[in-house]
């Protein structure tokens, strides 16, 4: 989508108005409001001629006739016009503020879901950038910079009036406007590249810092402060240099533009005086032409002074368009009934985000309500990838995952989440209370929260805490131990009695007591006719499983009843190696 053309060129119009640009289509829904703002600007531009007309009448009528009544009437008319102008200015500002707030209110939901989708599908790790871009775009739409762009198309009105006064003055005003426009083009061309490169370096530095500050304990314990800071500065220092380079260029050109504007307005006065000396125009027309010249060039001056804001808004628009382009809203027209838990994985092939290498290759298996299925295999066999695909986090590029016969995409995403219980390998809890985390940050239904905690075997532990279920657990649950976080995450997965439950390494941080509670929870889920799939390296969990799915290199090596698969493993390898294969 990148282009090196000036933003007001036809290339810009093609760039910012493509057929499949979701952000443009969204903004286009406000075309009536923008049209009304354009009309407001036109009326205000017409009213801006009033001061010039007032000066013209003062010099050529009032001073010549010395008629006080004429002066009084003109003054009353002008005051009324000023009041009207102020009202329109206030109304336009209010409309812009309401417009930007409405855009933010409606667009932030789309951005939120698009960012989550982008993190899952593309591995993006800087979600704050998208929301920062949304804020930048909203602030630009409600700021003074947009006023200049709304007023700029009406500049020809001033030029026409100047031409009516005298063609020489009209030609001079056009030449002046073209010179200022050329300087503005030069300013854009000289600052675009360094500002764009600066922004890229800033994003890279910011992403690096955010990713590494998550490992503060390692940095502190192993004295890595200097090394991390050095690597960060390597990425951040170019930001300052490029911004300084752009600022220096912009300051020179912006100074030239402002000085030229003042000079042109004075030269217009001088040219008008020359014509007035020869009685070609009157002194009032001379003053009027000078004032109109200032009005005509003012939008250019304001646009240049707010150019940095415009560039930032343009870059934010580009990034938001890219974020939204990769997101398709899943809005099924028919709400499917709650599933019973029959799972069918049909010949799926899956790639990791930002990769063309297939991790899963033609995986097939099925699970029925009341079955406990263990997924085992060596490291990098594709077990966690299969788990993520089964619950709809990753999407297969071939094959399908069906729940009660329907593809996961046929379910409303919010509804599907209620039917699934998922415990990821990397435990992630949220900054809130224990009850809020178990209830998935939805409406806290006490009976369901307590029931999930009891099944997970952590209810008694929670009751011994000072604040019980209302205890805050801190960011990422850092007030809890690894085993406690894992058991609360297990309760979260069981909350609401979902028919399909998938647990990825649910016993990796558990002690003997925690593992016993896990086995008890699995037995309860089986009695409740839940479909439970467990990814595990520990062999003791196999004794309560009904079936085993053995994976290697992204494919299914064996799948079937537990005893049958274990016999197959034992037959293919010596007993000791077979045991190691399961426990890896």
C-alpha cells in the first residue's frame, strides 16, 4: 500500500480509497457528516470575506462621506456576521468532536477483535500500537489540522474576489499560492522518508523492550541490564537521529513558508498601492485585496504547521487498514444449539503464524462425549498445535474441525467459547480476583465458580486465603505459585460445564496432591459425559484414559483404545525406549 507520491495526488486517492479497504469503507459511512462539515466550511469561508468588505466600505464610503449612520449600520451588520461566524465555528468543532468520538466508539471494537486475531494468526506482539493509531486518527479528526483541509478547497473563492478587484492582483495571488504549495510539497518530500524510517525503528525498539521486560527476573538475577539496554539503544538511537533530521528540514521549510506568506501579503499591499496611486483601484480595494490574500494563504500555513500531525494520522491510517484487512468478522446468521461434545478432526493441515512449513499433516481423529483421550508423543510432534487447532485458536489451511458435525467457524465466537474449556501449556491468568479469573471475566455466578473450583480441587485452598475468592492475584497471577495458577486455570477451563475440554500439560507444575486432584477432576468429567482431551508427558495420567493418540512429526502414528496403542508402542520398541517415548 506504500506510495511515494504527495498525499493530495491521484495516487493518494487510489491508495486511500481501494475497493477492499475496510477502514475506508467504515469512514465512508460518515460521508453525509463530512459533506455537512464541508458546507459549514464553505459558509464560514464566505463570512471570512466580511472583514475585507468592512474595511473596503470604511475606506471608500464612510471616510469619504463621513456618514456616522452608515458606519453604525455597517458595524451592526459586521457584528452580526461575526456572531454567526462564531456560532458556525463552535458548531463545526462540536460536530468534529462528536464525529471522532463516534468513530472511536464503533471502531475500537473492530480493532480489538482484529488485534486479537492478528496476534493469533500472525504472531504480532505489539497490540498497543493499533490502539495508539486509533487515538492518533481520532485526535486528528477532532483537531485544528483538519480545519485547514476543510478550508483549503474554498481558497479559490478568495482568489476570484481578488481577480474581480484587479487581474494583476489575482495573478499575483495565484503565483504566491503556487510558491507556498511548492514549498509544502518540498517539506513533505524531505521529511516523509526519515519520519517513516523513524517510526519503523521506534516500533522495533518498543517491541524489543516490551518482550524483554517480561523477563525481568532473569535480567535481574543474571546481571543482563547492560546487555539488554545496549541492544535496545541500538534500535532506539536511530529514532532520535531520524527525527532530528526530519525536524531540521521541516523547521527550515516551515520558516520559509511562514516568512513567504507574510511577505506575499505585504507585497500584495504594495502592488495594490501601486495600482491605487494610478487610480486604477481604490484604497479600500487595496486593503481588501491584502486581507483576502492572507485568508487565501492561511489554510496552507495551518496545514504546514500541523503537517506532523497529518503525517502521523496518515501512517496510523495505513497501519489500521492493514490490521483490519486481515480480520473477517464471524457473524453466523443462525445460532446453533449447544453441542454435546462430539469432536471430529478431519485431515487437517496446519501452519504456524508467519510460516509456510506445515506442522500438522493430515491429522484425523474423533472423540465422543464421556471419552478421555490422551495425546502423547516426543517434543515437537505437533501436540500443542493440534490442541490450539482443536479449540479454534489456529485455523487449518486444509481439512476441518467439527463439533457436533458443524465446523467451528459456523458457531458464533462468543457462544463457542462457552462450550469449550481450554487450559494452555503456558498458563496465562489476568489481573483481577480469583473469582473473576475462574468466571472468565464474565458475570460471576457464585454457584458455577465454586463448582468449578471444587472439581479442580482448589476450593479449600481458596477459602484459606485472606480474601477468599475475592483475592486479587496480580498481573499474570504473580501472587500465586506455578501450581496454584495451573489449578485456578483448570477451574477456569471447567467453568460452566463445557461439553469439550482440552488440557495442554495440565500437570506440568503440579505436586503429588495437585496431580491427585487433577485425576479426580478428569474422573468427574468422564462421569458427566464430557469430551476431554489431555496433552501430557507424564505417564501416570494414562491409567484413567480411554484412548491414546500418538503423534510424531506432525502426523498421527497411532490412535485407538489405550491398551491397543500401548501394545503397539511396546511391540515397535524395547520396553525402556517405549517408556521414554511416552514420557518425553
